[in-house]
């Protein structure tokens, strides 16, 4: 009886046993055929569940640099349930951003980033593919092309002249100015005029700008805030820190401004439907959205809003912080200001004002911008990448969907690459003229590299150089007694000065009419 039962059980289990053995054999055969897999990168040991999360320093760029000194230029961290890999050498950056560019072209999207951009359908966060390619092409060809940027020169000139006039008035009264705030206002006005200046009434622009300043400041702050739900995705539904909720409030305010601009554009389109001219970027986007015949990758209203959000954030905070860092570094070294002003006086003259046409003849001003972005890159860790498939980088396995940080801040301060790497020395770029903003030199790529590098490089270069040249040509800058010039950085999605630069603009041109 028992023997009979045993025999039946054996017979019943046989199919499952065969299935299991087949699966094991297949796995062993596949692994033998593929050969041994490289190990994961080295890294500090963590603790159960949270991994290395509790040891993170808020200043991630310097914290990662310190870890790299112990574990090498590629290391891993377990941040909650998220595997993170950090690279900090030119050769490894090239492997990721050039040699294996397509595989690493996707982004690791934070929940607040998804909430800020209508589900992550903007140029920054969209996965690499047809939808992303079309949006980027639209932006590059219709907003950021040389022809379009040339056409907006009078707008740039108007904004710079208005800011110069204001600084002159403050200087005459010996009143201090917050340099970052003034630059933000300039960049904000310019960006909005380029994006929808023809779609918003002139009298409404100032109020729209004030609204936007508060919204954009809060948006960038929330994007920089560590979110526990990003480290433990299963917690995302609870929004424990309330960051997504706060971002949603921010987006609603942003949405109201964008909706007003879009509504006005639609009215213009109906009124001027026979006029083929697009007065600004929003006008063009709405015309593109309404066109039929391109159903393969349609542009929706949310695409329009998400792209406008990208352009506003990218066109304001980034350039503002670069100019503020440059001015702080220069003011702390008067001999550099003197050299820059000497170049400006020779090229522009003391009885003239700076025009963009002068910029190509101001190599020292360009060297100042390059050196500022070397020491203080706008995005110190770039935007995190994510491999679509498991890859091997630097002899180590990088699993699919790992979060990848490229520490450009550390690479651009590497003593093996740069002489006196911690010293602000624009002269190095007068000697080494090969470094530029194209992202092809992996010891210097402040705007990123590869398919996902910053699309707004040309606009940033024009605005930063033109503004810097004007500030240095028109004024001497003094730090009054009781105020400290502090160059300490504050980490965030965009690198900032920890202590805002407050200075006195002293007019240096003898002809006061040049300020009017």
C-alpha cells in the first residue's frame, strides 16, 4: 500500500522535476556560454534596508568626490532599494556619454520631476525615442538656432540696457544690489519675451514675471529636495514628505500663467489665421499642435506646457548662477577685473557700450565664462542617466535601470588633468583654446555630452558673455564693510552660491548718457 503511494507520488512529481532540472540546466548553459560576468563596482558597505542612504551628505558633489578618493573613479551606493553608480573620470564619462550613448540615453526621473513636467513629457525627462527627438528638434530649430537667436538680439539688448540703467541709479545713490536677483530678473524677462512675448500684452509682462519668479524658485527647490519615495518606490503612493503635493500646487500656479498665454495665442491665431508669421516660440508650438497630418508623434497641449517649463527653468536659474559665480570670483581678485576691463576698453572703448558684436573679440571674457563653468558647473552631477540594458563600464557590470551620476564637478577639478585645479584662473583657457562647450572633451563638459547634452548652450553663451561684459565694462564693483564675500557652494539640481552676492555697482564710464 505504502509502496504503491510512493510510486504514484514519484510519477506525479516527475514533470515538475524535469521542468526544474531543464531550467537549471538552461541557466548554467547560458552562464557558461556567456562566460563569467564582471562584478559590480566597489563601494562602501551600507546597512540593511536603507543601504548607504543614512550616510549621504547634502553636498553630494563633494561627498561623491571624497568616496571616489577611497574606492576609485567608479563606485556604487545602495540608496534604499535603488542601485546608484557614480563615475568621476574622463575615460568613464566617455564610455557612458559617447561609446555607449544610446544605452545610457534615458533619464532616472524623480517623482517631483515627473509632477513638474506633466508626467515627464518634456525634453529633460522623456525617454530617448521618437517623441523626445521631435520635441528637441522643434526647440533647436525654432528657438535655439543661430537665425532665431540673432532675431532676438534687440530683446537681449533692451533687457541688458534696462538692467544697466537700474544698476546705475543704485550706484549713484550708493545702494547695494543683490547681483543674483538682478540677473534672474533680466534672464526671466528675456526668456518670457522669447517664448511668448508676442502672446502676452506688454502691460501684463511684469506681473507675469513676478508670478513666475516665485514659482520657478520653488520648483527648483523641490526638484533638489531628497525624496524618500524615489529611494523606496513602493512608498510613492503615500508621498510621505508631501513633496509631490507641493510640486502639484506649484504646477497649478505655473499652469495658470501658461494657460493665459496659450489662450491669448489661440485668439491671435484665429484673428491672424492668414498671417503665416509666428511671433514667438509659443505661437509656433501652438501652430504645430494644430496642424494635421503628423499623427505619428502628435504634440499635445501638455507637451507645449512641459517644453515651456523646460525653457523657463533652463533659461533663468542656470545663466543667473553662472554670472553670479563669475562676478563673485572676479570681485575677490581685483587684478582679474582689471585685466578684463583693459580688454573691454581696448575693444569697446570708454565712450561706447558693449554690443554682442564685440563678443567675438573678447577672448578674456570667454575665458572667464569657461573658468567659471569649470569650477562651478551649473549641474554638478549632470541629469542622472539610466541604462536601458545591463552594460559593462570600466570593467564593472552596470545593471539595467541603475541610476548613473557623472560627477563633472569632480572631473573638472581633477589634479591629474588641471594645473592648480582649485584656483580661479581664466588665463588657462587663453593657453588651452581647445576646450569648448561641445561636450567632446571629457575633461571639460559643463553642459553635458552626447544626445542628451543641454540644447540651450548657444543661448546661454550669448547671454552670459553679453551680460558679464556689460557688468564689467560699465561698473566697478565693491563689497562694503560688514559684508562678506563667500564663494562657498550650495548643492542642488542647479549649483548656487550659498551666500548671495551683494555688492555696490560704481559707475566707471565718464559719460552718464551711456547708462540711459
